[in-house]
C-alpha cells in the first residue's frame, strides 16, 4: 500500500480559518473520488457509507480491516453536504458538532493504529494512522504541532511494515513541525528522537541511532526525571543496540538501569494503590472497579512495561553468566505489574520465582517487599492462582 500523505505545506492553514470558510458541513476531506489510501483515481466505493472511494478491492479491504469498519457510519454526517443553516447561531452549532465528530474520529483512528502497532500488525496500522493524520490536519491545520503524534505513529507503522522510505518521509514531517516551533516541549521532542533512533537502528546505522537515543534520554529526563520510565525507554533501546554489537558490559548496565526505573515506578504504584484501598476499607483489592493508584498507568505504559521487562527477563535467563539478583529484580517488577493489571495467576507465578531467587542472595533486602506482594496475592481465592 502506497499511502497518500500530505507533503510539507507551503503555508499555514489554521483550524479556525479552515472551518470558517465552510458555511455548511460539506465534504471534510477533499478528493472524494480518489482512493482513500493511495490517492489514485478511484474505481469503486464503500457500499455502506457510499462516501469513501478506492482504487481497487485490495485497498478497500485493507482500509476496512484497519479502521473503516469502525468509522464507516461516523463519516456520513461529516462527509455529507447539508444546506447552510439560516442563522449564525445554527451555523456555529453545526461547526461545533462537526469539530466534535472529527476529533472523535482522530481518537478512534489513533488508538486503533496504536493497538495494531503494539500487536506487531504494522501493515494493518497504516490506514488507521493515515486517517488520524488526515483528520488532524483538517481540525488543527497543516502546520500544527498536534500532528506530530500521528506522523510518528505513521512512521513507526511504516518502518515496522518494511516501508523505510515512507517512514523517513513521515519522520521528516514531524521533525519539521518541531523545529519550526521554538517553544516545543521536551515531552514532545524526546518522542521524535526515539523514533529517529529506532529508524536509524532499523537501517543499521547504529552510531546515528545512539546519538538520537542519547538525546531521547536527555530530553525525557529533563521533562520527567532521570529515573523515570519515560527516560528508561531510551536506555532500553540503547541497550538493545549494544547487545546486537556484543558489547555486553554496557548492555547489561543499561538493562539494569531500565529494570531499576520500572521496579521503582511499580513499587510506588503498588504503595499508592494500598493507600487508596486503606482510605476505602469496604473495597476489596480484587474488585473489578478498584482504583489501581492515584495516577493509574496508561495503556501505553502497561504495554511498554510488559514488552520491555519480558525482553530483559529473556536476556537475563539466557545469559551464559547468570546474575540472580538482577533476574530476581526483573521478576519482582513483572510480578507487581501483573498484579496491578489484575492478572493474579501470572503475578503469583513470577513472584514465587523472584522470592526463590532472592532467598539465595547474600543480601536479602528484597525479601520483605516480595513477601508483602505474595501476602497481598494470598488474599485472592486459591482457585485463581
């Protein structure tokens, strides 16, 4: 699929001016007789909404599987032309409704693409990510920093699907938007450098990848703290590069840094959860509506934690020279994460493995928090373990 992507704009199109030129809710995306995915001349259209066109059946099926089945009917009020309302108040109300619907489609398309990427289905993610970008341009304007997440997601999906030239193009767009915004926050910039680092690593340019990932760590640390899980992501990808280069001392040191950040974060999350439960004595820690913490993990953090910690655990368990202390710590972190996600059987399995390893260590300071975690899990009915 050759995705149709907007080229770098020559002039700014603000969201307000874009919408003010539309006195009624006409076609929100131009080129209705162009293929939704590649922009080529269309030969058919969706038989349900009758508003979305495609160059062939392959692109229609790809769009349907990715996102169109979710937003097919949502597109109807956006892409259907209506008579212009007679009063300014009605026109304003109509534009507000249009904006809400567009933003809803952005959220649906972005989250759907993100879930595909998390599941390793990069090709399926691309149409959804492309919709998120197109509607973001429609809502925020082509020069807005709000487009950066969609560009980065498109780049990740394209690189994962093996379309490196397209990924490079999307990364360039995101970089251009950030460079033209002098007050762009470090919280946005670090994500760009991580994406650039991963792209360079995919091409085999490890030196440039490490440069971008070092910037990722610096910016994430300045925004969230040196020991934050946000900064640990850059360390993890740097460790992977050193691992691939067989520089095991550096890789092991960085993997330990990542494990430490997640272990500390999850320990704080667990303690916060217990404080919340103590203030609500009638609530069981195993009820479905319990609050995990005062600031619950996002879905992205949950997915990253599972992926990163499992990857480190595999490396620790398969290493020629075992480091039982580090293995016990990553097992403990994974046990806490699964416990917070209410996967008690998995948390129990990992917690017991960590406890058995920790008992063999000369210094056993980790036994107390591990024992506390196991005690919490022991409150769960034995049939679930």
